[in-house]
């Protein structure tokens, strides 16, 4: 199993509208967890949440043991 390309994930987040503090928080939250990146991107790209709202929702899910 190869290493994850965090740089690629960072670019995806930027294209989806993550910037500044929200981008930093997203990378810190996700680390090397692909499912976290996917959840953040899905919410924003589907128009279900802004980057900040997506971060809050994913943080709640992770705190509850989800994802």
C-alpha cells in the first residue's frame, strides 16, 4: 500500500473553496485519513455545506466515533 498524496488532497480542498484557516484546519483534521478528506470534499462539492460548515460537521462525526 503506497503513501497518501497529501499535496493532492490539499489541491482538491483548495479547488473546492477551502482557504486560509479553513484549509489549515481541514489538513490538520484529516492528516493521512482519506475518508476525512472525502467527507469534507463531498459536502462542499455537493453544495450541502460551506467549507467551515463541513469542518464542523466532520469534527462532530469524528468526536462521536464516526467516519
